[in-house]
C-alpha cells in the first residue's frame, strides 16, 4: 500500500470517513439478506402487512414447514454428493490429462488441448437441446451419476487449462530422475506431480464447487424425479409449488443459503485466493 | 526416455491419463455441439423420431423473428450497462479498500458474499425486496419511485435485473481488482507523489495501465456472465412483466421448450454462441494489444 | 350387485397380479398446482391400498405450462407413467399414450371424449375433472349492496352491480393478472362462444392462422373486451394491476373485501380457507353484450379440463398396468371416489360416482346447477402451447394500460398468423 506523505491527523480523518462510507455500503449490501432473515421469522400475514418491522413474535414454524416440504436434508445430501463427486473427478481426471498433454507434445495432443480451450467459450445454451436429445434417447437421464459425468465434461476444459499452465513450469528432470530411480509412471504422477499441484488444485476445487453447488439449469433438465433434486432445484420447485406462505418461502431461502455461508466463514481466505489465482490465469 | 517406449505402452498411457477426460469431453461437449449444428438443418420437433433436412429454414425462422432481436438487443443493453456498472463499482470498492482502511479484510469478505449464493436464490431474495419491501418503504416515505413494485414495469424491471447483477458480481470482480491493485509497485506511486502527482493523475497514468490484465479478465468474466444469464432472469422476473425482460438465454429456452420450435431454438443458440464468442474474443484481443508489460 | 362383485373381483385380481411383482413405482405428473398437497395424500392412500404399487406425484412449476413440463420429461427419457394434461395437449402426445378405449370407465363417463379421440377412434386419456369458470361472487357482499346475481345478464347490468357494491363501501372486484388466467380462461369465453364445439374451434383457429378471421371484427371478442374494460375500471388492484398475486385474490373475495373474482371452481380450496360462510359463493357468467336474451350471457364454460394419459413408450408394461389400476381405483373404489370428490374437491366426469361432497363446495354446486339447466358453454382448450404465455402477455399489457384495444386485437391476430 502506498504510504501517506501528508501529516497524520488528516490521514486519520480521511481513513475514518472511508471506513464509515464502506460501512454504509456494507450495510446496503447486506440489507437484502437481513430482510429475508427478518421476515422468515414472521407469520405470512405479518410479512405482507409489515415487511420492514421486526417480528412481533418469533415464528419458527416457517422453518419447520420449509425443512419438511422442500425435503431439505435430501436435497442437501444430493448437492453434497454430486458436488463432491464431480469436483473430485474433475481434479483427478483433468490433472492427469493435462499432465499427459504437457509431457507428450504430439500433433494430437496439441489439437486436443486447443479444442478444449476453445470449448470454454461455448455457452451451455448451445449444447443443452442436443445434449438432452442424445442422452434422453438412450435413456441415460434422470441419474445423478450422469449429471456428474456431464459436469466432468463441462468442467474439464477450464481445469485442464489451469493445470496445463502450472505443469509446464514443473521441470521435466524431476520426473525423469524419479523414473531412473525406478518409479512407475503412476507413482511419479501421484507422488510427485500431484502434491506440487496443490495450489492449482485448490483453485479448481473452489471455482468448481461454487459453480456446481449453485448450478440450476443443467440439473433442472437432467434430474427429474424429486428424490434426486439438488438444493437449488428444491428451492425453485418449492417456491413455485407452494406459493401460499411468504414466511415459509423466505425460510427456505435462508436454509439454502446457510450451508454456503458457513463454508465460506471457514474457508474464506482460501476462496478469495482461489478466485484471484483463477482469474490471473 | 519417452521415445524408446513401445507403441503399446504409449497408447496405454494415453488412455489411462488422457483417455477418460478426452472421452467424456467429447461425448458431453463436442458431440452435442456438432449434433446441435446438424439439428439446426433439420425439422426435428422435439417429439418425433424422424426428421427431414430443411436447409437454412430454421435460421430464417429464428433470425426473422422480431422477438429474437428484441431479446438480443435487450440482452446487449443489459450486458453493456451491467458490465460497466459492475466493474465501476468493483474497482471503486477495490480502490478504497486498498488505500489503507481498517478492517479491509472484513469488508473484502463481506462484499464478496452475494457471489456465493446461486442465481436462483438471489433472484427470489430480490423479488421479495422489490415487490414487498421497497413498495412499503416507498409508500411510507412518499417516494413515488418505490411505491409500486419495480417488477411490474418493464423499464424498472430491467434496472432491477441490472442492480441485482451488479450486487452479485461486484464482490467477485472487486477481489480480482484488489489483487491487481496490490501488485502495483509502491515505489512507482511514491516516486510519482514526489514528482507532485495527485491521486487522480496517479490513477490514470500509473494504476489503470498496470492493472490492465485484471481489467481484461474482469470484463471477460462479466460479459460472459451477463450474456448467459438465466437463473437470475428466471427467479427475479421470469421474463416479465408481460415478457418484457426475457433475456436471450431464456428466449432460447422458451423457443425450444415452450413454443416447441426446437430447430429455430437451436439456431438461436448457435447464433448466440457466435455473438458471445466474437464479443469475448474481440474484447480480449483489443485489451491485450494495449497491455503494458512490467 | 353382480357388477360390484365383478369389479371387486377385478380389483382383487389386479391387486394379486401386482403383488407378484416387486414394488412397481409409478409417477403422476400433476399440472394442477392447487391440489398438489391433496394429491400427495391421495397417492399415500392408493399406495397403501394397492400392494406392490407406489404412486409418486410430480409437481410442475406454476410458471411452466403442462406441455412444457411433459415435453422436457419425454425429451430427457423421464416420462411419467400418468400425465395430467389440458385437453389440447393430449393429441400432441397421442403417439406416446396408451389407447384406453376399452377401459371400463369409458362407458360410465359423462364425457364425449371428442377432444382426446384420434381419427381411428382410440381414446387417449382419462377425464379427470369437470370444471367451470366465471365471475365468482361473494353472496354476503352482494346482498349488502342490494345486488341480485341472478339478474346480471348484460354488461350494463354488471357495471351497475359494480357501482352498487362500491357504494356499499367495498371494492367491486379483483382481477388476477396471471397470463394463463387472462388468455386461456377469460379470452377462452370469446373463443368458446365463437367456436361452439370442437369442430368449430378447429375451423376458427384455422381461419385465424390463415388470416381469414380477425378478432377485431368478432362480436364475441369485442363484447368480451368491452366487459373487460368495465372490469378494469372497478378493479380493486387498478393502481398497480400486475402486482396482484394469485394468493391475494381468494383472500380478498373470501374475506368480503371485494364482490367479484374471475376464476374457476378450482379456486375453492384457497377461497374456503378465507371464507367465514362456507356456502356463500356462486358463479355468474361473464356478459358479452347488452342483450339479455343472448344465450351466451347466461352460460358459463364447463367441461373436462384435465385429462390423464398413460405413457406407453418409456414405462414398463407393469407400470402401465399399475397406472390403469390407479384410474380404475379412482372411479370404482370408495376411497378413490372419496379422493376425487372430497380430498381434491373435484367434480368427476363419471355417472357412477354418486358421492356428494362431505364438506360444502358451493362452486361445484353452482356448476352442477348450470349443467342441470343446460346453461353451459363449450370448454375451450386452446391448441397452441404458448398462447397462454404470449397472448397472456398482450392481455397483461392491456390490463396495465400499456396498449390500446386496437393493438391488442393486432397482437392476437399476429400471434395466430405466426403460429404453425
């Protein structure tokens, strides 16, 4: 940070003003969240009549109803399984693929790499209709694992791009030395390369978790029975089907947001670092 | 070492390391994309199992549909406003946060929070705010601008979308800008101060050029996200009032799944792909040309 | 007597044959959001009574049309065993549905099945609900204002009624601004009066698509929209008509804060939760002209509004059989009939169901009265999947005063001319 050349007093005042300003902005930013939480504790009629006032009495029933009706635990579990499986698979498979592409410079591998990078630009909408037609006609939809499979396909290009840049920097000699010592290919990869990739893995994990956990459109087209719904889907369908009770609806929103906020509070540093790293590449 | 390996072994390695990913990528992205292009030349209606080749008819239907152009134009306006406002706010926040403020870590984490939440939930949160909270405040304070729900007027609904988009992404971009600003060498700024440069001059002459990579990245990301927005559109306005805020992604979805015009829908999607790809690549290209090397 | 025994035997036999298989899981796509909770209860009862079958109810978004929902499901290989659809959608899925012409309940039905018959005479779906719509009125509010609902047969009389109600200190009516309500139901009256029956509808639509018909020159449309203008004038929500939510409307009518509400009898569950007098409501027709003797000013559209088709493409034979068993159960078993009449508050389309509702359902009674007096109009199911969304948007613009009547006519005409 640049140091101040001017005297201390004005600097402190300036700093205090800035902090105050930021505080005001911060409150504005948090206002929607605050409103939602506040109103989730009120009865439906009170939400409609006085949305700004604090609740006359705290009404936990909203949460109980929402929890039950949107099958929160089940949706949460689905989101957890799908996100974890997808991200783990993306990290593992993409790193291996990137490693191969870097260490085996053939026409094919260069072509493959360029195709993947180019694919990052393709918007999902251009693929969703034919994707449904192909997978639908072979009866492969409505399955969590197919969704994971698709996430791997969609997440691979960016992950490979990130890994590629990182692996390029790792000296070849390191691997060759290990091979001379008698290490097999796989051992070399898992014992030497992977640990070195930790920072990039962190970045990929963070970006992909944020993406997949909150994803709506793809799961809405692929996961069609209620039992396999993820949290965003569950929230959306809950909102559309039971449009009777505002307090209850808001409670469902709060519950959907809580897991992410909790995770954020614990890993906030990592997340922000990951975002930056991802952007720089 | 690599050269002496047997062909069989090399193929084996390929399949083990790169195989799964390549296969999945091909089957999930490449194949559908190519098939999608193929489909735009047929008259598949989404149900039947047979279809006939119809040349450019789908493109004609899609591109001559005034609704498509209205939606595209709307999305363009939304993207331009959204990208600039988001980046302006983000940069502004980043600038303040990196100018020696207490508890900057807290603020940084705080402003980023909206980005953690998915578009669907954000949309519902703000739908509640715009349709229930603001009107109450507006009526109580006598502010006509807020007395009615913003979501029942096309212009206000447009701005509602913009506001929520800025709110959602400014934190994310702010973080990137902070990283960029932090990497500006302090000595340069000090030297400039010694030479008598004021804050504004420092900003224009030193900081902005040096954070160009961050700017390029942020613009790229926001352009992509604004053009492809769907979740937020769905939950905040659902294209309303009376279909006046149906952005292009939603339009593609509706053409295909609501109006059952799969061929034209896919044609719209392909066209959209070219537009987004073109804009993104152009933005990166022109941005990089002016990049200042350290 | 014998018939009952045969039915009982059939049921028992079918139960036996089903218990031979491991739990057959079938799904019903429910496109009537207002009975989602009730149907889930019905599913529980059915699953409990039918060994080896579990029924799951799949909801659809309020903002999604039945057609959209089902096409997506078929496209992704997840077709439900039973799909509850609007009559106009059934022919679009005809090649995917089971032919039900030999089902027992066909003969017991009051429906003519015209809307769901194929050219070869196959019957593609089961009639689930008989419904009607019109202007629902609150008896107490009207009584206090000195309005006699049975005497309203002209637009002028309707306006007079609105004025009287307003004078008595209550808002005259509330208009629900939902696109589907305005386009499919309200405008539906005009389509119905023009078409008169299924064949008439098909030819009218064909004329619209070819540009031979012009709604601005159509007496029914003009008259209906004139009435709509009167409704707009006295709309309780007129300061911000599009901000009214669907839930507010039955609340207002039920609590006596407005006198009228245009909706169908499916609004009863919501309405009854707000009503102090459970019997205090009824329907009057939407007048289309100032000529009291016009037939159309005395009747409300009544018809089968939802049909259930059974999928034969993506469901196994066991699932199809289980689905057919469910439909039989609805018509012939005590608990099934109870499910229809009492749990879901549905007017069934079957002669044999003699069950009367145990709880009051004044809207059904009102409909039955119109049916008895033969004062019903043909129920129109509009054969274009996006009519409700696109023409609905036009109606909303008109409601909010963003476009004038000429523009509305033009948009409706243009919609048909550009639809395949």
